[in-house]
């Protein structure tokens, strides 16, 4: 990540049919072990946005 990346507010955008699902992801919590439940299996065509 670039040093200015907001790794606490990553967004995974997933399309299911005609719906768009937005899944928040906090990389810092995940890496530190604070929230391993966020371990999301990425699917083809998922878009990852790191602000």
C-alpha cells in the first residue's frame, strides 16, 4: 500500500445479478488479528477500492 492509503476503509464491491454489494474491509484490524472474521474470499470481477 502507499503510505497515504486508508487501509481501515477498504471497500470490496461485488455484483450479484443486478445488485451491487459493498463489503467494508479494515486491513489494519485483519492483519493485527483483531478481526479475522473479515477474511473474505474474493470472487472473479470483485472490485477492491483502497481510498
